[in-house]
C-alpha cells in the first residue's frame, strides 16, 4: 500500500497549533510527518527534498511567527516548486492575506481546523489512489528534473540572503542572518516563473543573458548566484571598454553596472550615456553602494531603468525587465 503523508509547516513557537493539527489528523487516521524524523547532522536541503517526495499536501500554520520564519519560507518554496497543494490554516486571526508569504498571497485559506484536516485527508486519499492506480512509488511524484530545479531555487534563495547579509552591517547570529529567507524564496520563485515563460528557441537565448559591469565582480558573487538559480546567464566586464565590446559582440536582456571604478567615480553614468548615444536601449540598472534618493532620480533622468544598493530590489527590477521581453 502506498503511504503518502501530510507535511505541517509551522514555526517552532507554534507547537501548540502543530499539536492541534496533528490531533485532528490522528482522529481522521491521516499520516503526517513529524519534525522528530529530521536526522541531525545530515543536509537539511537534502532532507527537505526527500520529505517533499513523500508528502502529497502541505498544511501551513499561518501565524505572525511562521510568516517571518526563514525555514517555513524554504519549506513552502519547496512544495510550491514541486506543485504540491498547500492548505493555509489561518491560526492567527489577526493576519491578513497581505501578510502571507508572496507565493501564497491570493490563495484560499481556512480558519476552521476541522476543514483544514478534512481537506488534507481528502488530498492524501486522492494522491494515494492515483499512485496505486499508476503503480508509482512515492518518490516518483517529483521527477529528477523537478528535484534539480527545486535545489537550484533553494540555493538561489540562500545566495540572495547571503548577499543581503554581506551588504548589511550589524547582523548577528544565524537566526538574524536568515530572517529574510522567506521573502528571498518567494522572490527567487517569482523569477523562476518569469524565466520559465521565455522561449527556449536558440534565437531567444539573449533573453536570459545579462551583462554585469564591475571592476570587482567578486563583490557580487552571491547576487549572481541568486539570478543563476532561475536560469539567468552572465557576461562579466571589468571596465566600460570591455562592456562596450561585449555589447557590440552580442545582445543582452539587461545590463547591470556599478557606479565608480578606479579613476572614475561616475563610470556607470558614462557607460549609460555612451550606450544611449548609440541608440542602445537595453534596460540598464545601477547597482552601487549608494541608495540615495538623489542617485535614483538622476539615474532615471539619464535613461536608466533603476538604481539600488539592495539585492532583492535589483532582482525585482531585472525580473520585471525580463517579463517585458515577451
């Protein structure tokens, strides 16, 4: 007999709510996965992928703690990426739909626990019947490609958080470092949706390619890792001359540039001016240490599509540009 389980995503501060959901599932004789099944010392990412393969539905206990939890964000991202149903149990009556993680906003959620449990039970029953009829093992629910893509998305979210931590002073401890993982996971997943809609025809390869101009590319390795997790490819240029040569030799979906380079504190603006003088309208974004309102305004006036010093803002802006390609 095929055994598929319910995964209960919750914050550790909500153990009481977890037990309430578990009690209802026990009452309905529905199997569920317990956190105690997690093996210490093993890769959390690998274990999460295995759990996704053995579960047919995720119940998310939505509270003010869980919507801010980095690990809940990773769990939801994994189930969302595997196209496994997520039932939102609104355990905190003060939460609004806007407070939910981005990938869940607009979805239906339930306040009544009995309905949450019965809905989960029905989904498990359907999944078990389908698996038996098709003579499939639980691990076949997620193809190897889906698992590979899911791993890339989780890595991308971690890369984005690392980029934000590297650019933010005062962070202390693992919990603080990963406070924004939930938002990062949602952002990476939205980027993945956008790039998945781009044609894979050879003539459209340029729609996934971005030119990044910075004399110190190592400063942006985490940001590039986040982009690369959903299929964006980069050409790196260390100077304005190298950037112009790259543009002459190929087409790009977007250009990201720093502002100051050795001997020229406004090199980013000069590159932008040269591109626009050549009637090159490739979306141009400044990613520099200054997030001043004045610089953002000046960048837009000079013909850039955006200017920021925040990693997730950069990804949002570039993703929006990619979305316009089709």
